[in-house]
């Protein structure tokens, strides 16, 4: 389907590639009609930066996001006859400071006079530690959750100079190649979904981002979440909370390039969303030109196999028409359904465009 609600560019994100305009031009070339520009929210502590950002400060990240808003707004106008660009923000939810500053970013008047149309509600940290930077850092997060009384950890040692925290490598649970047991994973998964629920409750993200990113390094656990009652209970709670305010759940194709056999969300969670009549939208979570639309054909086949009959996408409220649905309490976008989405001409155009790229 010609929509993606989640993307990044190297112009405003150190772990992505390419200029934002080049990403947009590639989306146009592939036949996308709606494309969300969802740069990462600023982070507000040195401990929450990443190694590639060691020369930056939290103030620099805030300035970068403001620059993104200005640039995205200009490009939206420039390419308005070719593609519907939506301006967004992907959240981080590390400490209460992130939630407080997110509220500030979203409060009128809009930053730099630019409307943030919607937010992609994502959790990338548990107990203060990144869960998707690398596997060793994820192990520290899992280990941190074994002792509730322990203070939260951090991704970076603030230095100076700032550098990646490595933890005590004499602890067996932090050793390279260690595989946590289900018993060890349960407190980590519970904390992840509790953080996600806080985000959902406080900010009503129009799109819930990579729902089960917590399973990045253990995708096989996704096949038995129902067998972990205390975790599955929280998954059901979160899904029902998003459905209650009309939010969308992204089917995020990035999981395929991470080695998964499915997109995010994994099959059990996707089946739950479908059974409760939740709204699915599409995202490529692209991080540069070469990632635009990547694995979208696999994503289509996965969703068809799961029985997804209707896909939803966001549009500005100004384009509301009969049948469109409200999403959340901000009122800046509406959700529109697309039935027969799997037969849309976009898929053929995408296949041709991606084949041409491989041959060039």
C-alpha cells in the first residue's frame, strides 16, 4: 500500500543515511502517496546519547529536531503535488523528563510554527538502558530488571568523554553470547510493556511504533508470549488501550532486515490486534534512501497470510470525508481505511521500482 508512517534520514539522525529530500524523492519514485517523516525526539541527558553522538549535547539534539521541523515543512510544500508528507516525531521514553518535554513539544503554539501532525509512540529503553543499540547493551537492560530495588542504569557513561557503558563483564549474564532464560526475561518484558502503557496513557500516540521491539534479540520468544501470563496480560491491556482511542498499530517492515521472519508485531500480537478489530497501518521505518520500501513485499505477504483485510492510514484533518475516523485527542490527523489494499497498483509499481534499483 502506498503509505509509510515511520522514517528517518541521516540529515537529522546519526544512525541513518542520506538527506531528507533524497529520502522523499525515493518515496515518490517508488509510488508512495502518503509518507510520514518521523524524526527521533530529542533526548535530554548525556547518559541517553549514543556513541556516534558523543560529540553532541542534548541541546544539540533539540536544535537538530527544530531544524528537522523547518526543513520538513519546506519540503512538504515543495513536493505537495507529488506526495502527501506528514510531519511526525518518534518518541523516546527513558525517564519522566522525556514525557515532560514531549508534552512541551506538542503543546501549541507549535514549535517553529510547524504542526507536528502525529507521533509514533515508541519505547527504546528499559530501566534507562537502550534495548536496540546492540545485544550487549540489551543484556545489561535485561540484567538491570532482575533487581527492582537497583537504580536505573544508563546507555552511556557521561565521562568526559562520553562513551558506551559496558557493565561488569565478570557477571555471567552480561557475557557475550549469553541467552537469558524465560524467567530472566519476564521482568524485562513486564517493564517494557508497562513503560509502553505509560506512554499510551499519557500521550495517546496516533501510531504505536514497533510494538514488540523488546523481542528484537529473542524473536523466538514472540511465539510463546501467551505462555507467559504476566506478560501477555500487559500486552492485551496495551492493545485494548490503543484501540479505545482509535490509534493505529504499525506493521513495521524493519524487523525483516533485523533477521525476523515477521514484521513487528510478531504473529501472536498481530492476531490479538486483528481479533479485537484494531487498526493496522504500514511503516518501512526507513533510515535512508536504500531502506525506503525495503521488505514491503514481504510485509504484504505476512499481513495477507495473517488475514489482514483492511489497512488504515493517516491524513490531515483538513482532508476529512465521510467514513474517516478520529485518532486520539490531538485532532490533527484522521484515519482512513483501505480495503482491497493488497490489490492496489502500488505493489506492482513498487516491484518494478525495486527491481530497477537492483539492476542499476
